[in-house]
């Protein structure tokens, strides 16, 4: 993870929440040292070690943090996730932002982990999409990896993905692949989305790097994937959810990409408690 980018993002998050100052905590003594603990209110996969350490370091270098879990580790309901020691007004200053971020990222990692466990097919890699929250892509894709998944392209300039609208705009699969090959170098990989066997055969003839079976049933994938040369990577996407993903077990694709890993998850609930004397 890019720490410079992370600190910049956390600075923006803090500025949004703090505004011109914390009116609730402004009367607290600035030298009052307290200990606060972050507690898990449900089971999940933790993501947020650097969020906590970098976040509190950014607010006040005097704040000391101790994290009990590494990113990607399973925690149980009621377990202590982290401890923060320092000026209590500064601890409270960052409480909401830090909890909000680690809750969402842990929710993404937990869902990714559950999907992989539900699929039970080690030959298929689960990956995310670009359906991320604007401004949070780096963090959300990191969370997918912490849950055991893989990242699809991170931006439009990462690789070429010819979807239905691109194919229509270019005038067909052959025309689309030919056009992008003429404009890009040899490093950029080309993926093409197909929706039927006719398109599959046309795509294979143009030798893209990846073929995506879009909104295919598992049975149709199993029938048509036999046509795909071994050097072409295969992917399934569209209409696949947490429940029906079990039907894709053994379908033969290399990857399944899932937008809901980042756009439709439930955050894991954490709370912060300041300890008394």
C-alpha cells in the first residue's frame, strides 16, 4: 500500500470530519493521558493496521498504538483489536474516521473470505472489479487481497477491457481488438467480453490475452470453454452472487470477478472504549 497516498487520504478524511475543531472535546485537558481499546462486536477478517497506526500518528505523534492483529487475520466477537494511549482529546478526534475506514475494509475482506470458502474451488481465483467507492479504490482493493482475493485492473490505463459498449462503438470484436492493438504497446493486456458462442469464436481468432464469459450459466461455460486455447486466460462475470457462486464450482474458468465485493458489502462493527482509572 502506498503510505504517502494513505496519509494524504486520511488527512482528507480527518479534515472532513474535524472541520475547524472538535467542539465536543475542546474543554478536555490537553495533557490528560488515557487508554482506549478498539473492540470487535462481531467476527470477521481484520484490515486496518496501517489505518490505525498512520492515522493516529498523523493526528499526534505522541499517540501510541498497539495492534493485536495483522491484516488478513480472523478475529472473534468481543476481542480487542487495538490499543491507543495518549492525550484523550486526540484519541477521540480520530475515533470516528478510523473506525469507519477499518469497518468497511474489514467488511470487504470478510465477504471475500466467505465467497472463497463458499466456492471451494482452489483452481478459480476470486477477484474484484472497478466498482469501488470513489476515492477508496486503493484501500478497498487492498482489503480484497487481505480476504484472499485478487485484484482486477486498478484503473483504465492498467489494461484493456473491451466490453459490450466498446465492441458496439468499434463495430465488432475483430475491429475492436485490431484498433486497440494498433494504439498500444506490447505490455498492455487485452481482455474481451463475450456473451455468446459466435462472439467467443470471433474473439479466439483475434487472440486476446483474456476472454470474459459475461452472464453465462455454469453449464454454458463448461460447454464453450473447451474451445478456448490454453494460453488464453478465462474469466466469468455478471449475475454471480454469494449464494449462486457454488454453482460455478468446477466450471473451468481461471477467474471470477465480483462487483459486490466492494459495492454491496456490510461493514464489520467495531467500537472504541476509553478505559477508566
